[in-house]
């Protein structure tokens, strides 16, 4: 069985982000592409701060770029900002000439540029670790290899993710998630996030909570309902709410998930209205890159004002549920969701 790396590359990234001291070069690669994407997104977001967007950013493709072009872009001084950000995607496909040219650049990199070398998703190897290029990267910046996590390393990562959500895990939760999702960290993270919303203010997530929201068709019904809200499909939403009731889902937990989906849509649509690209808008809304395809059908279905009203409707429903009156919480939620979809 493969062993986890001794150093946690994502923690190295977080240290740099906390200190604000970004390295001039980062190589990001590895089998665990979900963590690699998290690292890239965080580094890119931080590196472009402090200046006007678009002036100091440039993206190259590893299979087609020349070393001279990348090195020249990286050596250019930033315009109206503290630094330039140069991205080379598919860095594992760099040919000999650009590799040698970039090795020379990395031996003496610009202090006002962050060069992000990003390999293809899941690439186990990016650059020969014995080459001058690799040695220059390791000396000047960060060599971030995201290997698959197993055993104790995976359990520790699950516990850290739960802590980041403000939750503790009952004994056996990590093992249960590993049994369900294997080493797919995106699925494990989604399960933890869903369980966190499900338990509400309670600080402990129990195995029983995970069984309620992460197992097969249960999770499918929940996500289908949220997608129905996003696509404004009232008929399917009613059908999936009935599936949720049959599974014993709690109305307050479904309301919390629906509020979050409406909030994400509001942020995304607001960003789009402000001129952001769709991928930028979804990123601003907290949508993971690997889940963006699911949101394609949901974007553009609501106006921003409709989403603001929708949030008010859901907050009113929450007040009604918590008011102590003898009301049918399921009926309140169904009514609120249908009003949101109808734009009432």
C-alpha cells in the first residue's frame, strides 16, 4: 500500500497564505487531484490580490508553450499591482526546450512573480525529480505532490476537515466515510458538509448522522431536490421531497440545505451581473470545480432580485418552524420551496 507523504503539501500552502509570503515558484501535481485543485485555487486567488484583474495574469499550456515566452512573461514587472501571476497548465507535458529554459528561470526567479506550474489532473509524475528543473523548483519554491491518502493519513485528513466545519466526529465516522467513498476526498468532503448541515448547531457528528445523509439513495434524493430548486422544476421538487419524507429527513435540515443553495445561486448570479465569467462566479459561490457541470443548468434561471426574495421566504419559513406553534413543518417547507420556484 502506498504511503502518504511525510509533509502535508496543503498545509505548506496554507502556511504561505497565512504569512502572505508567497514563493516565486510552485509545482502542483499528484494523484489526489481534488487537493491539488484546492491548492491551485487558493494560491491563484491570493497571488492576484492587490491589483487590477487581467493586467498581471497570463496562462500558458504546457504542450504548446515555449520556454522563452513563459520566462519573458514571468520576468516582466507587474502593472499597478504587487506581483504577476503566471500559470503553466499541463506542466507534465512540457517539452525539452521549455523545461530547460524554465529551469534557468527558476534558478533565479523574479521576486515580483508567482509562477504556478500545474500538471494534468491525476498526473502521478510531473517533472523528473533528478533534473536541474526539479532542483531549481525545490530550491526556489514549493514542490507540492498530492498523493492519495490511506489509513491513518486519510483518517487525520477527515478529522481536520470536520474541525474546519466546526464539528467533532464520533468514533467510527472516518472509517464509515472511507467505506462509502474510498479515497475520493471530494465525496468525503461533500458528505461531511452535508452531515454538518444536517446536525445543525450540534457540535458532534455521529455515525448515525452520516448514515442518514451519505448512504446511496438518501444522498441522491437530497441533492436532486436542491438541483430541482436551482432549475425551478416544481414537479420534480415535490416528488423528491416525498422521497425525503419517506426516508425520514427532517424539515429543518432540508431547509438549511435549501437556504445554502439559494445563497450560492445568489452569489453566483450577482457575480455574473457584475461582469464575472461563469467559472469565476461559481468559484465565488463556493462551488467546487469538479461540481461546476451540475450548475450549468441552474445558472440564469433566477434574477438576483428573485433570489433575494427567495432567501426572505426561506427565512420566514424558518421563523415559522421555530415559533413553537403547532404547524406542519413539512407543509411549511413544501410551500416555501414551491413559492421560491414560482417566484412568488
